[in-house]
C-alpha cells in the first residue's frame, strides 16, 4: 500500500496520553470471516461466525476536527498494517517517542480467536474504523467517547526522544518497522497457486 503523506494538523508532544478508540483488528477479522466462513463453521458455531460479520458495522472516521471537541489533539486512523502501524506513523510524523502497553489496546475476543485460528497478529491486522489519538488528558477523552457509545482506552504516553517502546506486561521491547498487513496471510497465502 502506498501511504499518502499525512499533514500534521494537530498536536503531539511529550507527556500527552495515547488513546485508542474502537477495536484493533476488528475490520480485518470481519474480512477474514467473510472469506473463510465455511471453513470457520468447522470450528465455531454458525451463530458465532455470523455474529462476527455483524460486529464490524461501527467505523469511526478519522476527521480530527470532529474529535477535538472531545479532547483529542491529533488523530491517526488505523487501517492497513493495523494499530501498530498507526502508532509507528504517528510517532514518525511528529518525530517523537512513544511508550504504550500492548495489553491495554482494545481487541475483541472474537478477533483473538480468529487470529489464533489463522496465526495472525491482531495488532498488525487491518483496522479500519479504529483510531489512535493523542490527548492532554486521555481519561477525559475516553470518558467523552464512552458517552458517545465508543469503546476507548488509554494505552500509553508520548515521550521525549524517538524511541517507540512496547510494554508487553512482563517485558519491554521496541516497536518494529511496519510490515505487510496480516490480512494478506489469509487472502493471499504464500504457496497458494496464484495463476
């Protein structure tokens, strides 16, 4: 995917909170289920699989002006490459560091189960409709979003320097450069006949 250069119209500075609205990997989960529905019926009930298809209806738009009234100072839509690519892109656009907890990123149980079935990383899975925000007060932003019926969570902080640090719970590491979206493993598996 070719990335269009983003225009930095907001504010991202050390000390701000990082907030994720929506669910990482949910849109990729829905696409996977659409493409593998019959196969998934072998492992999950029809009702469960069909419910997943209905769960991807709420897609949030990445228009910063809309979100400023809720307390956001910048918005990075997650899409191809997942929420980890959005974190990489936001940090890179403002040349600032970030530190975040992987365990705090909102992911639905259905996404985890489908990702386990196909050996996919939910954080690198197509995430249209999931948004990453910077905010002076992430708790207030989360509260304002919840009042609108939008699930959100504070996942970390903007830091000084340029390091992108992931807290895995028991260990700490660095965010890797974005790679191909995990969805391609399902849609175009390696070794498949592409003729």
